[in-house]
C-alpha cells in the first residue's frame, strides 16, 4: 500500500512497525492505561497524520 506522503527508511518493512505498536500497547497497558485510552491515543495519532497530509496537499509545490 502506497502512502500519500514520503516515509523515512525506518520501519518500511511493516514488521518493525508491528513490533513497535505491540511494544507501545504493552507499555501503556502495563502503566495502567485502559483499552479505551489506547483507542483514544490511536485516534489522536491518526488525526495528527490526517491533518499533516491535508496541510501538505493544500500547499502548492514550489514553482506553481
């Protein structure tokens, strides 16, 4: 799946991101966060990415 923005070389294989997500989830749960808190965090992260992509698409490339 192609992403609508450039990505850094880190985590491109998907496996690293899956491990990172599982680690973050386990750490949050171990710290006492409830499932709904993790879902709220995921929503906030998606919102941040969505805003950034929207802003990037609304700025015309240089020279246009």
